[in-house]
C-alpha cells in the first residue's frame, strides 16, 4: 500500500515515514497542502495521514481536495489531543479514522492494517463485480438491485478471508441470510454455523453460553459444558444483534477475537479457538461507541469489513424477483399478479423489509381463490398507501405557507390586519396560521 504523510513539522514527518518504511510500506511525504495535492495527482496513493493543523491549508481542506481527485482515497486525520470537534469533522469529510497527538505508533499501525485489508478487498470487489453480476447467485438470495449485487460481491470476497465482518441493515433486510452466505462461500462451509443471539441470552448466562463452563463453576453447573465458540470449531460464529451485547462482557469477546483464545467459566487454562466471526446489527454502533454504550476497540475489531444491506424501499428492483421467488416457495399452483397489484406492491415502503414482504406474499397466495392477484386481494395497508410523496408535499406546502405568512407580517410591521389583507385571507385565518406555525415576533432591539 502506498501511504502519503502530510505534516508541516519535519521532525514528525521523518519519524512517521521512517517508522512506516520499516513496516514495509511505500511512503511519500509532503510538508504542506499544495505539495500533497501535487504528489497525490501523480501517484496512486491509497492512504493519507494528514496533520490537521498546518499553516497554509488545513487538513480538512486538503482532505476535501484529495477526495475530489479520488473519492476512494483513505485518510487518517492526526488531531490535537482532545480535539473532538476536529476529529468529528474529519470523519464527516470522509476520513476513515483519526489519531490524537502524540501519535501512538502501535495504534497507528493497527489502523493502517485495518485500512490495508479493506483496500485489498475493495480492489478485488471492483475486479469481480463485472464477472459476478449475473453469473452467479446463491440459491434463495434475490439480488437484482445494484447495491445488493455489490453487497454480495463484497460478501464473496470477505468469505475468502479469515477476518470479521459486520453486517448492518434494518430489521428483516436479510442480515442472517447474508451471514450464512459468507459461511457457505468460505472454506469453513463443512463446519458449523453457530448463531448467538445477543439480545436473547440473559446477561448472567452470557459468558457460559458463548465460552462454556467447567463443572462446579457456579451453582447449577452440574457438568461441564462447551460454549458456542467451541461448538463452532472450524466454522463461523454469527453474533446476531451485537448491539445488545452487555458492555461488561465486551472485553472478554474482544480478547477472544484478538488472541483467538477463550477460557471456559471456572477453567484454569484457556484454549485456542478457530472460528470466523460475523456480527449483525440494526443499530448504529458507531453512534453507540460515541455514547459509551459499545466499546470502540471491539467495534473496530468486528468492523474489518462492513456490509450494508439497504432497506427494501431503496432497492425496488428486487421486488418483481422477490414476488416470483416467494410465489414459487409458497403457492401450490401458479399465481399471477395484475399490473395494478404489482404497482401497489412496488410502491409500498415495507418498514419490515423482506421479512414483511415475504409474509405478505405468503398470505396472499394462500388465501387467493382464482389465479390472478388484483389490488383488492392485497392487505389493507398496501391498498391504502398513498405514497410518501403526499406527506412530503404537505411538509413542503407547510414550509412555503410559513414563509409567506412571516414575510407578510414583516412587510407590514407585524400588523396582523394588514398582513392578512396582503395575503387575501381573514384575520381569523392569519391568527390561526401564526399559531399553527409557531411564528413569534422577534424581540425589538433598542438602540
Ligand atoms: N435477498 C433476499 N432474497 C430472498 N429472501 C430474502 C432476502 N433477504 C431476506 N430474505 C428472507 O427474509 C427473511 C428475513 O431475513 P433475515 O432473517 O436474514 O433478516 P434479518 O436482517 O436478520 O432480520 P432481523 O433484523 O429481524 O433479525 C428470511 O426469511 C429470509 O430468507
Ligand atoms: Mg436476524
């Protein structure tokens, strides 16, 4: 991987570049923003370490300019100690990560390795995207929409690595299906796929569930028991709803992932484990780490790859294929959908995503009498759905109305009678609108 370091302090530049060269990276340096842009234009650099505070152009601006040249570039912003705002802004601009000064070299190398892994997989994804597009799809997985095809080709690449992956998506989008796909595509396929639902295990049993326990480890432990990590030997552990994992247990999970070793509850010795971990969540774990509800180090450990499954309403290309697929799965005889019915099915936003969609189709084809599904056969919610555009339109009209009332009031010195006259409405109506939109006359500033 080619890395560019941008820093106005020669000493720092030398220290970091010496260190990274020793680690085997190809390193470029720049002492200011202009130089960075010039070097970046002519060199295929994948990662930039950016000092935030520089005299000519700030790190933010440099990052912006580099992203314009190549949006795929990865960046780590180096910020002053405790400069949280700066770090947040850098992440918003598309930095992958940030490090506080003084730079901890071990932390730096870990972050670089994570990015390195991602870069090599991204390159592979680009390369295979074309080939995979239609050639190959696993059974039982519909993916017509381009974002789904991308997600699957990423899963395919991830499958061939030993690293952890985090699958994110709303409820019912197919996170578990995707996790199984990763397992099935990997050379761990012959070994178990073990699900741990972090939301359903009582906190006091958690450790023993996942790591096992020895006989007599606690009251009721009458015999020793293997945990899920042991049961999955050679295979995959699927940590579902990882956002619900009790924070007290997170360090133990982190250790298991980092060292590849676990200790049964009550055991004297630890043991090696051989599993790949895939986690899933419908929560924003990044945000949870900021709020101290999820350990950041664990987040980064799990999130070597992130596979995002978009909600069904954002991949309507999948709906026709899903209809066919679920009809085949649930109908005992051929069933067709009238164009009107199909249209309604496509427009509905499905808050419960594919799971909700599956149940709807299952129900329809079970209850239908003839062989054509018409709008009348659809569930009430779908029949009644008027489209999101209408609520968007109402919001838009409200905003326009508020602006007009406000402008009329301002132009007429906040005299309601005259403002109403200008708008062509009665005084009663303007009073109502003022109240509805919460319009308040600004306090007069006395001079
Ligand atoms: N792309 C797809 N093609 C076919 N079936 C799918 C697809 N995605 C999801 N499904 C089906 O939808 C249902 C829900 O999928 P799954 O359990 O994987 O979702 P999930 O994201 O884990 O949901 P939750 O957040 O509720 O745990 C399953 O029956 C699954 O087979
Ligand atoms: Mg699930």
